[in-house]
């Protein structure tokens, strides 16, 4: 079900990653001084630079690979409430007609329907939870989430340079997602079921014949 619709249900994949925000502060370092005697050459001034940490941010990424679609947002934190608000946006804005949305994500403790009840009134949380079906990747197996591939591309193409503010970060990730959506870029996922039976053998139930 990675990367598309399962049984006619939309199956977006979700991933988030922390990003640092940095600015550059320049400080002049003067080496040497004017000589005591006329005609002596003064050594040139040299400059050094250091980075000022401007804070951290979290990038939330959802993708449906068969449709060539992704959504990227940046937030100051990645709490349970942040996750719940992103899920509500996904359900109500991106899949308003879907009866149920299958979401593949890793096992971080905020990725639970309980987070919806923490963020919203009970009736609203129940409405969202009934439309959501969560499938978790195995422990230490978040690489099985196709959204990791999208996040890798985002990091290489968009987040290689320092970012000084939350506004600047959003001005990077939003146009990037729109551009890839227009081109309907997908993911060439090559990890097959046969591969999984070998590499993930320890995760399958062991049947002992009597």
C-alpha cells in the first residue's frame, strides 16, 4: 500500500524532520598593528565568520506517490497538537470526499488518534479518528515509508543552505512542493514483497510445525 491508494482509499505517507535555522554573524579579526617605524608594512586585516543559531523548526511532509502529490508545511514544533492539526488539514482540505484515509507513518508517540482528542473537542476528534486508518512502519524501519524518499529530495534540493527564519523556511518548502506537484513527480519504489520476506524475515510470525 506504499505510495498510493489501497482498496480505493487514499493512502498518503507522512514524515517530518527537524530543521535548524541559522544566520551568519561576521566579526573582523585584525592581525598585526602599525609598525613602530616609518615605512614598515602593516599586515592585512582578515575576517572570520561564525553562525548564530536562530532556532529550530519541524517540516511535515505528506505524499501520495501514485498521484505524484505531496504537501509540505513548516512549524515551530512537532507536538501532538501540531500533528493533529496537520492531520485535520489533510483530511478536510486534501481528502474531503474520502470516507477513510490510510496514513503510513513511523512510531513516534505523537502519531496516535489520542493526539486528536488532545487537540480538539471530543466530537471533532471522533469525527477525524473515524476517517483515519494508521499503519505504522516497523521499529527502526522508518526507511520503509516512501515519504522518506521525498524528504531526501526536499533536503537536497531545497534545504541545503542555511535558513534564517520560519518565514524563510516556508518560502522555500511551499514553492518546492507546488513545482513537484505540477510535474507530478513520483517515487520509483523498488523494494518488493519478495525483498521484504528476506530482509524483514524477523518481523514475520514464526509458525512451528508439530
